[in-house]
C-alpha cells in the first residue's frame, strides 16, 4: 500500500538544505542541544512536579532533516500497520489488486515523501511517541518514545529571529522536554492516545469509491457554494477533516482536546521556567509569536490549510490559556489531576471553558 523506502528517498531528495554552518559549528550545536536537553529535565520536573529520575529512560537524539524524515516514516509505518493490512486484504481480493497495489504503493510513497519534505524544514523538535527502534534511531528502554531535536531547523529559526542562540536552544529544549515528561511520567497516556488513534483508523472506509466521493464533496465545500464572507459549519475545517466519517469526527474532537492540552502545557512550562534560566525569554517569545502570526506565501498557506497545521497553531494558544487558567484557580497540584486518568482529561469544550473542567474534576470530586 505504501512504498516506505520510496517515501524516504523522495523526501530526502526534495527537502531543502539547512543553513550553512561549518563542521565545527555543527558539532558545537549538537553538543549544546544535548546539554540543554539534559538540563531541561530538572527544570521541567521542578516546575511541573511530574516525573522522577527513573522515568526518563528515553533517548534524546539530535538529527538533521533527513534523519527526522526517517524517524517519522518508521513511526507512520508502525502506527498505520493495522489500517494498511486491512486495505491490503481488501485490495488483494479484487481483480487486478496485486498490480494496482504495486503501482499505488509507489504513488503513495512519492506523495508521502513530498509531504514529509515540506514538514522536515519546519519542525524544531518532536517527542516521537510511537516510534519503533531502528538501526539509526533507537527506541527508549520502555520500548517506545524518543525525543528528536532537529538541529538545522533550530539554527535557521534562531538566525531568522535574530535572538541569542544559546537562550533559544534552551527554550526549545524546555518545550520538547515537557512532552517527554508528559509521556514518561503518565504511564497510561501513550496507550490511551494509541487506542484513540487506532479507533480513528478503524473507522476509515476502505472502499476507494466511497472515500473519493467524500473527497469530492469536501472539495466542493471548500471552494464553492458559499457567499463571500459567510461561514458555514465546515468553514474552519481542513480537507483532512472534511473527508472523515461522523464517528471519526467525534474521535478527532477528543484527540484535539488532548493535543491542545499537551501543546499548551509545553508552552506554559517553557515560559514559566524561562525567566529563571533563559535571560532573553521575553524577547524570544515575542519574536516567535510574531513569526507564528506572520503571513506565509500562498502555497504555504494552502498546504497548512490542507494539512490542518493552522489548527495546530490554535491548539498552542487555546491549550496554553486552559493550563494558565486552571493553574491560577487550583494551583499546579490541582492542575496535575488532569493526568489521573482518561476521565480527567479535558474535553474539547472544556479546553475553551477551563472553569467547567475545574467544576467537573474538583468540585464534583471525580477521581
């Protein structure tokens, strides 16, 4: 169904080159990022009151853009295996299925590679939750999870923003270390997320004609049938969301709430820790927010809309507001009840109304 090797080869060939640095500069950046990642563990644990020395058994890997591509292909391959097996079985039973599968796998591999080449120059860091071990990229001692820091992208952004490089590198590490702490200190979180994702994938319609019909309807809703300036219920959705079934949209709502929590928590922590350990944190945050809000090219904007990346930026803002409001009301220990069980995770509605989460979890005494 997917030629994974072709996806890697395509992305590696198309990805933009990183900023120009000498070999010595590159080594110094890698070494510094590793030091900052290690230092961030103590800063994040102290601020969040989550985790212990024993929970941090996942590797920290400083990678280039092709390394990020290989890591994500390995993760996609692991996560999508049940769905692709189901689709392969469906296609294999149809006339010409084997031939179509071989051709389709090449096409999908190229398309995935093009997508990854677009993203590979934009990601600063990532906690890869579902990654299997590979020869180049080991998994953690717990069988999964590793923290990736994409060195060329960090250098590119620090130069673009004209900020103090050492402070910016630590600031990025604080955000990514928060994600590592979330998953290593909350043992059920990974399995819960994987279960939701697999439920989402299991709802995928493997009938190509039915799927293409949803794509056609989605395209029409995005490009026509609505007066200028007037929004309907689908006005803020990406193409990815519009081709989903109703059951998938319900699951996506829960996933969106969790991701808003995780991203907002990471933003809140890196800004909370920042003033004590990052002298120029206020300047970095201001310039970084301006960069997020700054208009992009028409192509970049279209791709962000198609992939739902604009929704991810909203997750940062809404999630950070939720965390801040809850901590102000009930303190950090009160906020940390969010990690008790899946039942104490906020709903999508509660992300927008933090007081409702406080009322449900604290005032009603939900375990």
